[in-house]
């Protein structure tokens, strides 16, 4: 699985150093982007999975959060003000008390796991929706094939009866009936190609319970 990317925004190099040094002790180390508050406005949402803010003056926090907001990515604010941070739906506040690097890594691991689970759930739900659409289309096509087969059976049967006594038919009528029968045979061959659709439908139907179970258990 691709490593997540954590952007650390700070006005104090010591904060970024302490956070990354503690993270390096973990078995699964994310990729890091280290930024100062003045550079946060250039941050692209597709470049990171989690933002960590710490060692930042209170007056700089709103500007940083405003720059991160369009990404919709989660934010952890390591606060020196008794854990109080500006309110935001995707923001979690963590007081800068010792051992704050340990607390940060633990919290960030949980946040990243939640984000990964949500992303996987979205993929599974989209896959389940596609399977449902394919099943609906497949059932419709099988119904159309059944109805066309009934009509073609009648056409081919009647054309065979008419051609049974060809001597009684004018040449032009016989040629027209033969054309009808030949076109009917061609249509029948085309419809026979849909025979594999039933197998595909069975496969889709077998996948539906698994997809629903995966969505429910995610």
C-alpha cells in the first residue's frame, strides 16, 4: 500500500524535528512535507493525506486553516493554549504536553487509518453500485432476447411452412420469403451470442452478496 503523506506546518524547526524524529521510530513511516506558515497557501490537497500544525502563533492559525480547508483533508493542531483550537469539522486539537510527540503519532495513526477505511468504503460502494447497474442492464437484455426469440421462432416457423411447397410459389414471392427466413436466421445467430450473458449475469449475482458484505463490514 502506498505510504501516506503528512504535511507539517510550523514556524519552529524544533517542532518539525521532534515530530519527524518520533515518527521515524514507527514501523510504518509516512512521507513528510515540511512547510512554514508563509508557504501553506501553495499547498495542494492532492499532495498530502494529513496536515499537522504546531509551533505556530495563534494569529497565524486561521490563515493556515483557510489554506488547508479546500483540500478537505484532516488536520491535527498541536496547541499550546490548553488544547483549544479554532473550530473546524476536520480538525482535531491536541495539547502540547509531554509526551506530545507520542500522542501525536498515536492520534495521527488513528486518523490516517480512518481516512483509509473511508476511502476503501467509497470504492466498495461505487463497485457495488456498478454491479447493481450491470445486473439491471443484464436482466433487461435477457428479457429482450427472450421476447425476440419468441418472435423469431414464429417468423422462421411460418417461413419454413411457406417454403415447404416452393413449387406453388411465384419466383418473386419465394425469393422474398427466403430473404425473410435468411434475415431471421442471421438475427437468431446474433441473439445466440447473448447466451454467454447468462453466465456473466450469474457471476454478477454471485458477486453482489460479497460486495454488500464488504460494504457492511468496512
